[in-house]
């Protein structure tokens, strides 16, 4: 759903942090510690892979 609400950069960052905190709490309440750690490690490795691919595309990393 799109809307035309104008937000400052600080407001956008605060909303993003609130969303991250909410989703983290939700995952903690529904997963065991082992499952949560496995999921977080997978998410981190996927982020690193995407960052590496992006850097390779712009030619900063060979």
C-alpha cells in the first residue's frame, strides 16, 4: 500500500529500527536459541554474499 506521507531521514531510521526490534522479538519468542542462532548466521552470510556481489559489480573487489 502506498501513501504520500513525508518522513525525515531520522524518522525513517527510527521506524526501521522499531521494525527490526519487533521482528527480532517475534523470532525469539517462536524459535529455540539454536534455531534462532542458525537463522541469524544464515541471514548474515546472505548479506555478506550480496555485499560481495555488489562490490564486484562496481569493480572494487576482484
